[in-house]
C-alpha cells in the first residue's frame, strides 16, 4: 500500500512539473512589428511614442499582453494627434499573428480636418504692454486666428512672452488667465491669455568677485546706472565687455533674484583672472610674402589700471618687421588709446620699403554702429620703386570706420564687413608732401543653396597729392595678389613710369565675385573672377579668373587658388594663390 501510494504521488509530481514547463513554453516572449500609415514623419513619431504597445514590446511580453495593449492603441494614437490640432482623427487597426510569437500591428490614420483658432485674446495688463519688445512678442504669438491649433507652437509662444517679461525686469509678473476652449464638433478653438505685469524691477548694486583689479576699475565697465530699468540685454553687454577686455579666463554676470529688495535687482559678476602673459608663435605660408614665422607676446595687464603691453616679430621671405605697443583702456567710454612703434622692411616685385613708424591712435567701439579709429602716424625711411630710390618723412592723420557682422566669424554663411578711411598730411608739418586720400572696402557673403556660398568684394580709393613721388609704397594704390586681383602678382598692377616700371596709382578700383560649393563638410571648390586697376588717369581694368580648393582646417579656412589673367596687357601665366584665415 505504501509503495503504491508513493508511486502515485511521484507520478502526480512529474505530471505537475510537465504542466509547469509546458505553461512556461506558452508564455515565451513575443515580438511586435508596428507600422503606421497616413502620417508625416513628425506626427508618425508622436504616434509611435504614445503607444504602450511599442514601449512594452521592448521588454519580455506574452501574446496575451500584446493583444491587450493593442486594444488601447487606437485611443492612444488619437490623443497623440490632439496637440497638433487634430481632434477628430480616426484609426483603423489590424493585428496579424505571423507566427505564435511574432505579431504585426498595422494602423491606418485619417487625421480629418484640423481644429482652427476662431478667436485669440492675448494681452498684458500694466505698463509692460507699452514696451516695444513686449509688443513684438505679443504680435508674434502663434497660432494666429485661422491657423491650426498646434499646442507646441502655443506653448512656445506663451513661454516667449513670459521670458521677455522676465528679461525686462518684470519678475513679479503673473499669468492670471490661460484658457484654450476646443469645440470638437465645430473644429474650432478659442485662446485666452492674460498676464499682469506688476512692477518693473530696476538695477541694484553690482558686486564683483575678487580679482586682480580694484572694484572701482571694474565698475567702469558697467553700461547702466543703479536705478535704471532692468534689462537682460544690458546684462549681456556687461558680460561681453568684460570678455572683450581680455583680462579674465571666466566671466559670469547674473541677477541675484533671491535678494530682490525695493524692486531692485542686485547683480553679481564672477571674474577669474586669465594668464597674465601670453606668448605666441606661428608659421604661415602666403604667396604674397612667402613662407614666414611670427613670434609675439602680450602682457594682458601691466598695472591696476588695466594698461596692456604687446610686441611682435615677423620674418618671411619678403617681409621682416618688428613692433611694440602700449595700450590704455577707458572702459566707461569704450575707448582704447594705443601708442606703438616699429620697423618694417618689405620687398615686392615692384618696390622695396624700409620704414620706421610711430603711431598714436584712439579706438572707440560702438560709434554709430561702427568702430572708429583716429590716429596720428609718422613714417621715416627709404624706399625704392621701379629702380628709383627715395627717402621720406611723412606725418599724417588717419580716420577709419569699420564694421563687421557675421553669423559665424570662422566660417560665415551670412556676413558683411565695411571699411571707410581718410588720410591727411600737410607739407609744412613734418611732411615731404601734402596729401588727402580716401578709400573704401566692402565684403559681402550670402548662402547659395544648402552647400554653397556667394562672396563679393569691392575696393575703391582716390587721392590728391602735391608730390606723388614722395609717397612710400604703403600710401600708394596697387592691385594684384591673394586678396586683390588674383591671376597677377602682389602689387603688380599700377601706373607705370617711362621705363615700364610699376609705380602705383592715385586711384583704385577692384571688384570680385566668387562661388564656393562644399561637396564634403570641410572640403569645397570655388570658381571666381576678379577685376581691377590702380591708375592715375584712365581706368584700364585687368581681369583674372580661376578655380580654387577650400579646406575648413582646425586653424582656419585654407584657400588654394589657381588663376590666370583673362584681360590684361601684363605678362600672362598661371599663378598660385594661398591664403589661410577668416573670410572677414
């Protein structure tokens, strides 16, 4: 009896174990393939992201769970379409069991007509509504009346208004009403938003972290006065001024919102000193001057008043020069006074110049949207042009207006640079001749398709001079070279003397057009045409054209051009031009 009972129990246990193992086999993980038809990419991604079926399918899931999650999918897709303005979408779905553990879920979505904005009442109560930046944010609010109700666009517009209020110092502003009413049967929506701007905060005291300068010096960089209305733009201006001063490795300017008091916002500026002395060395190649090397140093601050000292030595095949400068900043006026001296020995195919220079300049930033440079320069030395040797003393005043705008300083697709210059010398004041000279330069860059750029250059100049022969080469006009008219040697274009030697001209005209196409991210090709002349009587344009290779290297844009003269009386032949550096 005992044996019989024991055998029966053993058989039951074995049977139960077999049933358990069999049950595990039926509960094996299933896979689900999902396809959604009828939606564009953005909406399809949103629909997929909403599906529990997709999220759970990445885990272990049974066939029963697949069917249960599939039953929820239609409603999940419909809800996923609502933020995009489609409240009446319909979904047809089908679940196919290809094998016992493999399913295919197909959804066909009909969006139906979108919900359109019927009315939109977006307003701000308080004096903030009178500010131009706030009015522009209100005017830009979307979706507008008649447009589909897109919740992402709606939230972004609402955030933009709230951000603009904070940026102008309305830290106590409140969104007192925010309502979107959707009438699904009519496919319409009514938007109602209302802020109370409350009081505008003003700038409080500015405190700087410990640095190499006294607090009184750093306060001169602050572009506002305490008590002025708060503005995030002014905050960024202070930060940029401190960065541009080149004294600090780190600059951070932030409002201290935890210490608001009497509608004033204290400002905290964190500044960490940079390395005081910087040494530089570089090797370069230019077809105008030949291969060369530059060595330099910059003492970022000499004393507690932020004065700077710098120097540079350059040696190349055709150019040797040394210069030193002492700079005095005036932060509250955005000015810099620079006193410099140097010696320059330059040789070209047409001239040789050995000149000592002394200069004093005043540079003013943000002068009517330009950088203004006023200077007094004294040149003394010898030069040789077209086998004629001369010496010169020349004291001249110079004024420059420059402006540069670019979406990317290293590789702009949209950019503009302008230069206007005036030089004046009087023979009775340490000069061998009287001179009045004007010049202008412009460069314009615009995108051309997805991978191209258009680049245009123009330069013009004119002078009135009593004794042209007394002018050193750097004050005469020449054309030709890497950055002028390609296809011609550096300064090879100009008026000639009786022996045919190039002596430069009193006038200058240069035009250039170029198209670049980048077939890879960092590699491209260019086609260009340049034209110009340096003359004293009649314009006789020299035209060069060619092809180029472009490489966006780690050290800047490398431009290798092959150019030939197309229209010219000068010597013809293929010329190579190599330039490394920014476009503007």
